[in-house]
C-alpha cells in the first residue's frame, strides 16, 4: 500500500516539477529557442507575454500531472481488485472439495486445484500439460466425454447441466465425478479452453448402490418387515407385507396398526408388545393371524427398538416370519413320532435299548415287560448281569460288543435265555447300533421275537417227519404247514411248483395272507372258520403265485395245538382246481350260446312267418297299382324292407341251426382259392391276401356255399379291422386233437380235423369283445354300419358241421381266427 502511495506522488509531482523549472529558469526557457524561426517564436514576445505563456505552460504540466495521477490510481485499483480476485480464486481452489480443471483448446490440463490432484493421486506438476482425456478418462468413456466437451465448447451444454463420468487415478482405480463444463473465450471471443468443475460422488454412489441392495433385500424378502412410529402408524413396510394385505406399500404407509389388524387384536395383543418394545426391550412372540390372501397363518414375530440420534426409541422394527409350514411339519413330526412310539410300544416283539458305556437298559417297550414279567421301570438302569446268570450275561455282552464292532445290523436267530419265572426262551434277535450327529455310537437297539413255540413246533415236526415224509413229498396236492399268522414253515414240492417258487428255502419268505391271497378277505374268512371249528374243509381260495398267475384252490386244514390248548399253527392240503373252473366256465359259455341259438331260432321262425304275410301282401298290392299310381312307391319300400328283414332272419337261423344244408365231400384248398377269387374284387388294393395251402389235406363233409359264406364273413371282418390296409393270411392244414385243444374245448369229439386259419394284422380285440364276439347283434361298429350277425353265422355254420371255432386276439396285435371241421379220411378226392 505504501509503495502505491509513493508511486502516485511521483506520478503527480514529476510534471509539476517540470513546470516550475520552466517558470524559474531562463535557461530552461531558452532551450526551446533554437533560432528566430525556431520552434516557439512566441517565446521572443514581449515580457508581459512571456509571463502569460509561463503560467499557461505551468498549468498544462499541472493538469497533465493530475491526469496521469488519476489514471495511474485507477490502474492500481484495478490491479488491486484483480489481485484480490486472484487471491480469492486461489483460496477457493485450494479449499474447494470439488475437482476444478482448466483445459486449453487442445484438451491439455492448464490448471488443476489441490482437491483435483488428490482425487487423481498425482502431484499437480505431473498433471499439468497432459491431455485430459488420454491420461485421466477410462477408455470406455472417452468418446462420450469428448462429445460432452464439444457440447460445452459450442455452448449447447447448459451451465447447470451435470454429467456423471469416471476418471482414472494413479492406482488404476476409477472415481465417479458429477461435473459440468464452462467454455472460456478471450477478449476477441476466440475459444481458449474449458473450465471443468466436478464433485467426487464415488462414496455417495457406493452408498446409493448399497442402499439399493438393502432395499432389494428387504423388498424381495419373504419376511414381513415394518417400521412403526410411536403413534402406532406404519412409516415403512416392505413389499411382502403389503402384498399379503392385497395393498401397495404406498397404501400401507400412514395407516395405523389398528386399521390393518383391527382394533380388537391391536388393543388386546399387539399394542402391549409394541409398548414394551418402545420401552427399549426386544420382544419375541408367536401368533396366529388371518391374512386376506392366504387365510390363517402362524408367525414368529420379533420387535426391535430403533434409537434415533438422541438415543430415544422413535420407532419399532417388526419382522414377521411365517412359520406355518414349519409348525404344521412339527405337528406332523410329533404325530409321526407319537405314531412310531405307538408302533414300538405295541409291537409284539421285544424292543429294548442299551447305552454303549455300561450296557445298561435305557428303554423298553410294553412287550418287554411280558418277557421279563416285571415293570419296565424295574429293568431300566440295570445291566444283563443284574438280571441273568453270569454265563448268559457274558454271552449277551459279547454279542452287544460284536454288534458295535460290526457297526451295522447283526442278526442272532437262535439266542437262548433263561428267565426265572418262564424257564428257557428262544429268541430271534436283531441288534443295531445307533449313532449321534458326530457318528459316534450312542446306544444299541435290539428287537427280539420269541420263537420258542415255533422251535417246539419244528421239533415236533421233525419227530414225525420220517413217518409222513414220503406221503408229503410225493403228493400231487399241496401240503403245507404255517404259523397262525399264515407264514409258511414247510411245504411239499407240489406247493413249490404251484406257488412258483424257485427253491424250498423261499418258503420262509412266503406269507399266505400277504403274498398269496388275491384279497385280504380270503384269509380273514379262512381264519374265522378254522378258529371256530378247529378245521376247515374244501374252502375255496383265489391265490396269486410268484409269477402273478391267478389260481383257484380248495383248502382243507386242521389246527395244530401245543399242549392241547395253544394254537401254534395250521396244517392242510391245497388242491389246484383252476383247470376245473376253466372247463366249467367253457361249458357255461357253450350252454349259453346254445340257449341264445335256441332263442334266436324261435324268434327268427316266428318273425319269418310274419314277414311271409307282409311280403306276400305287399307284392300283391304292388301288382294291382300302376307304376305312376300313388302308393306304389310305398309298396316297393315295404317289399324291399321285408326282404332285408327276411335276410336277417335267414342269418339268425344260420346261427341257431346252421340253416338247412346239403353235405358233400369237399376238398378244402380249392374251396378256399375260389372264395378268395370271389371276394377280392370287393377288397381295397391296400389289403393283401396271402394263402398257405397245406399238403395231403383230407376231404370234409360240408355245404360248400355255407362254408364259403363263413370264410367270406371272417375275411370281411378282418378287412374292416384294417382301414389303412394290411395283410390277411389264410392257411389250411390237417391236425389231430391234442390235450391242449381238448382242455380248451372239452365238448368236441377227439380225432382228425381240417383247420382253416385266417390271420390279419388289424387292430385286434379286447378280452371283453372276445367274450361276446359270437352273440347275435353284438357289434363294435357304428349304428347302421352292421347288424352284428356275420360272426354269429360263422359260429352257427361251424357248429352245424360238428366243428368248433378258436380265436386269439389282443389290442394292436391283430386276430387269428381258426375253423376246425371234422376230416373225412375215407374220401381223398374232391367232388
């Protein structure tokens, strides 16, 4: 400031001093006089004029001094203000928490503040002069950053418009800067650079991202989360909670707890828990709630006090965990545990558990009390040495130790113990070690079955075995012995074969009620009868053997007693009557077809009589009417329908008694060839007929027309089962009836037959369709597509020729239709 004042004084007094010198010095004045025609001839004026002139020059110097002083002062003031502004800018740049960078027109850094250098991690000297985009902007963002830079230059980027961009630090890490740029121009409005000012928002962005994650976790959580203020109003809820109430979070915020859950539940339960939590304590409880969407649910609820910056509980954070499924599962587990305990408690076998340290009894079931004949409480805590003799206790201890060493289920099928009150008992024992979570042995569980009676029964059977072994082994009927529960203890070879067993040892795995009876009621009925009478005679069973085959058997059995009063098993004989039942069924079917034939024949005969009158009178009336006369067309329709009805009665009669026929000796092969030739024109080209004619086929006595009709009906039926085409194979051969045929058709005459087999590749038939295939009017076709008499005619024709029919078929496997006609061996030629 002092230097500036001295400078101002010098500026003012310099011209003034020159003026004074001019005033007092003639020499100085003479300096302006060069000659008579010099610079200032006025100086040679009279004396008075020189005085005036001196005053004027002095005034000019003084004025010039004042002017220069004022100009200098103004300049000094401007420079002082500029110095202040520069100082302020330097202080601002130094103190600013924002990054400030000045770039020249070539994008080089001209200026950077201290904060900017700290953010980038370089000294200011290393930053200045470097291209901003090439050195301090990540490569992925350089192009976008440059476009924004150009927008700032062009003035299209607003001064308040901010952008978020990353900058590269010296460590290679990236920082996020929220910046805006201002272009710089000189006094000629020529662009000189850009000032970039930005705030480091990296931490804020991280906090925002972290908050987004927290918000995401909260709102995607299945837990219900709420924030309740002291007025019991929801200040925040997560989406799960709002969704459970069929509302949005905005609809829930601002609502009171009473409005959501009801005043009654709030006042009675929820308010107390919340008030406790507002007192600074955490609260945990469980409660049933009814939700609008999912109904009654069970929640585990935790309430946490939320302390504000003053340490006051301002809110309660409530987290509701839906544990309905867990509670249901726990209840189910409890029921299952109770059920298992009930099974163990009521199982007839002895169940007991020992610890592994001292082998003391820890747990016994009810059946064990019957074995020891004492209360389980008296056994619990004791060892085998406290109960049995030392010899038996040593044996039991050795087996327990062996089970632990094996580490798995170990069986002891013949363990003998002596009880003071019950004598010797024979047990079938299974021992199993149980382990804790660390796979360390915890205890040994034993399950024992008292098989004393069974062993005595086996001993008794062995004593009588030699006496009855021959009869037992050679019997063609099944001889068996079983326990009262139906478990087979012995069985003869006939039983092994009937039951489909591979070896006799498999009998131990067979239980009659569990493995053989087709229905549980079979064994119940058997038990009721044999228990009431002590025996059972010719009781019919339906059993299923190991191969799955159903068999009809007759059982006669007696109770096996021990000491005349204890039932220890059953012994009996089982006879296979499966084939007998099949023959009875076949005979029934044969009688049924005969009855249907008689009925059909009677109906057809009476119906034919009625049709004779209808056909006769319709023909008579038609002849009396002219062709164009009204009513003639109706008579023709009556006549046509009557003829169709007559044809149906003819087919019924053919089924009933084969119709009248004239039998002659016929050679089958030419007859089959002729029949095929006649039907082929009516068959589609997609159906192929193949013949396999047997050699040395004897003649048969038959009506050629009827036999052709039968073959034609079978072929037509085969064609209709193959709408998409297929193969029909017709084969002839001479056969002699064997046991298989006679068993299947017991009513036929044994001997030689000629068979005609028609095989197709059609859709096949179900067992139900096969059962009814020959019934008149039975058909699987649509209404109007057939009368259901074609195969009935075949059956009637074959029966009338003393033959029989056999059919094999299954869905999707085609059909094999066989006609068997008695052979006439005396005639070896065709008529």
